[in-house]
């Protein structure tokens, strides 16, 4: 079933072509969003420890710490594709990271999360992102999801400059909110993903999760 994978992989490429893609491109199928999930209880102590860990590491390590810790918190609460995409942020190579994140975003849960947090159909946004230069992608996300970004305190200039990570933060926000209110630790991790600007591999001796 075709959804946004091809377009998201185009977004992950170094730069889009100068000319827009041919009009024969096959756009992803828009599926009906899945029913709102009934999430199992969150380990609130682990979430609090994650928030504390984010605040104790150097800024360049905050994104991978937040993403890997959030993936461990949400494993079994959200679907594996979205959780695997979060875990991929700490991947060693940019190519592996981009492909794994794009694969996680090509999922009905991710599309439903975007619809909950933002406005506009996710395939339409993915199509536009795939045709833009790198510097134009984050502004498009800001225009497409002001409400979601405001909930992550990321509507201003401090927003992340990594379009894939920013989209992942927003779809995760929506996916979690569909199941109930966010825990403060979850919120802190998502704020970090949406606002921090540097991604480095996780050092072996750093706390990656509670």
C-alpha cells in the first residue's frame, strides 16, 4: 500500500531537483486514520528520569538522548514503525537514520498523528517537502502546523533545522495526544526534538534512557 514513503525518502536526499517532479508521479494513497489508541499506562518514573537525563548532557547530545529515551518509553504504547523511527535518530550514519525515519513516517499511525496535531493531509505536506530546497522545508512545516509547534513551544526561531526530526516530533505528539494527555517527561523529550539543532551519535557512557 503506497503512502508517503517515496516522498519522504526524497525529502531525506541531499537536495531536490531544480525542476519540480514530473506530473506522472504517483501520490500516496490517503488511508482512513486508525481509531484513537487505548495506551497502556506510562512508566511516569522513567519519564521523569528521561527529562532529568536530557538536562544533564551537553546540548549536542540532547536530541539522540531524548529520542532514544522516548522510544523506550513508548515501546508497546505506540506502533513499532513510529517507535523505530524515534530510535533511528541516534543511528550512526545519516543515510541509515534518514531511511529508518522515513519508513516510520510511512504509517497510518504517523498520518493520524499529523492530522491530530496539525492541519492539512500528511501526504500533501510530504509531497511539498519533497520538492523544496533544504532551507525551505522547515518554514513550510511551521506554516502547516502552527498549533502543534505552539504546544511544543517551537513556533518561533528556535525551531529545529532538521525537517525529518521536526515532522517526527509533531506526528509523535499527535499520536500520543490521541491516547490522552502528555506526561511532563514525554513533553520535555518532544520539545527537545522540536527545538534542538545538533544531532550527534549517543556516547557510550551517556544515559540513553531511564
